[in-house]
């Protein structure tokens, strides 16, 4: 091999080495970003669980209010109808 060819190969190797270092830096940044995303996703999942629990509690309470309202309507109706039927 000629000296010129060796110099050219050496230059290409140095550029490749620089490219590898650049890629390594970008990979470290991506790993850090991925860890941040995983943490935020975990936080979002926990918030969704809490919200789901709150919604479930609200739905149960809402159903109890509806049942109570119907119970009161039935009781009020019975209070009016029974004396009217039996003439008291």
C-alpha cells in the first residue's frame, strides 16, 4: 500500500471514530429520554387508576342516590294512595 492510501484510510477511520462517538452520545440521550418517558407513563398510569377508582365510587354513590329517590317516591305515593284506598 502506498503512503497516500494509508493516510486516506487513517482519515476515514478517524471520521468513523468520531461518528461512533456521536452515535454513542445520541444513544445515551435516547436512553435518558426513554427513562423519563417510562417514569411519566408510570405516573399517568397511576393517575388513571386513581381516576378510575374515583369514577367507580361516584357511579356507586350516584346509583344509591337514584335508589333513595325512587324509594322516597314509592313511600310518598304509598302515603297518599293507602289512605285514599282504605278511606282513612
